[in-house]
C-alpha cells in the first residue's frame, strides 16, 4: 500500500525556507513553524464553509496510522515528513502540483474504518480548539473506499469498505464529537470527482439518503488541467440534476484553476448556490456583475489560493475587491493539514496583508452563516449566536 520511496523526491528540496510575505501571499517561515496558539485578535466564533476532511489531518497521526497498518511513508519522522506538505508558495504553483502532495499522506486513511473515524474526530477537535462553531467538511466517500464502483480499489484490500461504509464511519465519529465538543456543529458535503463521473449518481443518492444524518449538500471537484476535464464535467450533469430535483444543496469548485465561465457553468448547468473559490470572476465584468447582483456565495480560501497558483503572488487578492464591492464572500481554510495552517493564518493574511479589518472578517463569517446549508431555523440560531458574540467582542 502507498507509494514507493523511489517515487517520492522531496518537493523543491533546496528552496529557501524563510519567506514570510511574497506579493501579498502569507508564508510560514518554514515547515517547522506550525503554531496552534489561539490568536487573541481572532478569539471569536468562526464559520468555515470550504474545508476538505481528507486535507485536515495531523502529520503525527499520518505517521502513527502508517505504522499501525504497515504503510510505507517517505519518512516516519514528523519533522522530515512535514517537508512534503505544501507549506509555502512553490515556484510556478498549480493546482495539479498542490494535489500531487496528497500522495504522501492520503493512503493511510483509505480503506480503514479506524483511520477514517480518527481522521474525523481529530479534525473536529482541532476546529473546535480554534473557535470554529460551524463547519461544513467535504470529502469523496469513494476515494476512501476499497470496494464498490471504484477503479482505484486494490485487488485484496485490508478491509472491504464501500463508499456508504465510509460515510457511516464519518457520521459515527461525528456523533461522538458532538457529545465531546457541543459548541461546534459539523455538517458534511459529499464530493463528486470530475475524473470519475461513474461515482456521481451514487454520491447524489447518498446525499439524499443521509440528509437527516448530517449530510447537507453535494460538491464537484477536479483538476481543469486534465485533458479530459471538460468532457467529463458534462457526464456529471444528470447526477446534479437528480440532486437538485431532490432538494440537495449544491456547491461547485470553479474559478480556481480555470476562468470565470466555469463559475457561470456551475450556476447554470449544475444548480450551484455557492462557488468554491471563484477568484477568476474578476476577469469578466459581466459575470462579476452577475455575482454582485445575484449574491451567489464565494467560498474564498486565501492561503490556499496562492499555494495552488490560482492567485498570483504579485497581484492583489480578489477577496479584497469582492468584499469592498459587496459580493457575498467568506473565508475558509481548504486543506489546513496539508498546508500546515489554521484559520488564524488565513485571518492574519486577510488582516495584515490584504488590509481588511477584524469587523470585516466577522462580516464575512456572517455571510457564511447566511449562506450555509443548514435548515432555516438552525441557520437563524447560528446567525444570532454570531451577532451577539461579535457585539460583545467589539465592545470589549
């Protein structure tokens, strides 16, 4: 299981490890400088709409599970393994390069009920500690399964786990976490993967089946640099029509590694109420005005956007214009485990580099709460909780 060490050369091994800010892109000083202390400037309730469960792992847990399961890693030393995370803006960064780093960590969670539960529990514990009170975690059950409609499966898996089994393990862990950490509410989005259109109908059906158990929506993600991407995108439309017809909430990755038309396609062809990322709408004034007028929510992930190359280090971040022009946008973390970041890092980038204020950040949290996929009654409670907390925080 896992990749061979011969295929895993340390990424950009000799690149300097001392960058802090490059053209507006927040940087850690090195892969060793991960800091979990609560920043008092941001010690208020937070809402996160765009975060991948399988990108929210702890490096120490990757090592522990790999040892338990006999999975080969490039290193079992935590400091050494951290070098393989996307901890800085790589030269000529692309989404494909970013996603390639998952091969160093992801295999330890695939096909193990224990690993899937632990991943979920620890992620929720970490988000709770950082003051997040509502988060929607997204993942593809098929990517963690070992049997079923999955060409990535092994011939003789350690455990026979279907995509539905994966989802049930996540939801079991969620129930445990809800008792341990009652101040955070966690809901789930199930991801279709563009390269595997044969998964999407089952994913949509799981969204419908588990809508009362914590699943609040469906997503679609992929790499637009894949030569078959646009052909395969069309093959997902029927599944998203089915989801829409069954009142499943929809968000789509778009405008991240491709142009503004992808955001319009997400709304018009896939029934998206929200867009994951959406930065490139600034390149088309007509589409930009549409988002401004129709208030489709933009799930922005500042640090991720630089590290995937979606926003260049030399340009002002589109989030600045989004907010100042009154677009419906918010701040999320995307893949904090593989980037060695927390929500505090994204907030620090927004405040210190982009020049937006703490009140602006709080307003974007309220945008997120109003655009989340909770039922209206729970959404209203969340909004009221934030408004009361922010009024007290800003008065103090």
